[in-house]
């Protein structure tokens, strides 16, 4: 019974981390138009690398979160921290890993 309680608690935390539906649409629009302008549509790469699930498979969430939040010096990748909080960035990473834009 304790195991079931733990799973329910973890599911509630995962749902709580998701932005509200309106913000989700804003984030998906940002992903498509802003990120897509460099990473391509679908995001198979362009000026920036591919964001397809198979390209992200070997990269940790922490690495991706850092790249999105802080940008990458010496590249065209800007920091998105002024526009995205950590929870929104993590939500976008989950969308990319699930194949957004395919």
C-alpha cells in the first residue's frame, strides 16, 4: 500500500510541474517559431543541432536545461532564462523527448 501512495505522490508532483494549458500553448509556439528558426521544423537541425528524440537520447536533462537556460557561449544559442523558468524549461525538454514537431 505504501508503494501505491508513493506512486500517487510522484504523479501529483509531475502534474504540478506542468504549466497551465495557456502557458503550454505559448511554450509550444515558442518552441516551434523561436527554437525552430535555428533548429529547423521539424527540429532536425540547421544552424543549431537536431532536437529530435534520438539526438537528445544521450544528453541528460541537466545538460539540456543548462543549455536552454544559460545559452552556449561562442554559438548562436542565446540564454532563454529571461523568458522561461526552470519548470517551463523542463516541460519543454519533456515535449522534445516525446517527439514534438515530428
